[in-house]
C-alpha cells in the first residue's frame, strides 16, 4: 500500500510528535510496542497502517486500529494509542487533547 500522506504531512506529524508528544510516544512504545524498558522513543514515520518509532536503534511499528486515508485521522488514532497505553500501564491519561 502506498502512503496516503504527503512527505510534508509526514514531516509535520513527526515534528509535532517529537516536539510536543515525546512522553506520549514513550508510553505507546512501552505498552504497545513491546519495549517496556524503553527510556526514549522518537517518531520516525507514519503511514496508513501504522506509526513508527525508533528506540535504541530499533524500529518499532505500532499499527493503527484501522487503515487511515486522511491526515486528520492520525490525531484520533494517536489519541487512541495513548489512551490504550495509559490503561495498560496504569497511568492516568490526560483530559482532552
């Protein structure tokens, strides 16, 4: 499947995740990416199927709950992943994002 997001959209999403939501990315990687020991996570890519992180030199793929076709869907899916991660780790989730 080709990526439904333009290179510019992917760059903006990665920048936003890395600048504003690094702690959320770490929670997602710990709970849903199979890296409970991770101390940092860097968002490296997004496509219609998943979001990708780098953890200690390894690529971690965390799939979306559905195939995405529009950029606006990314925020909704990241919030879902964050809330699932918080629930799995027993961490209180923030209120509205």
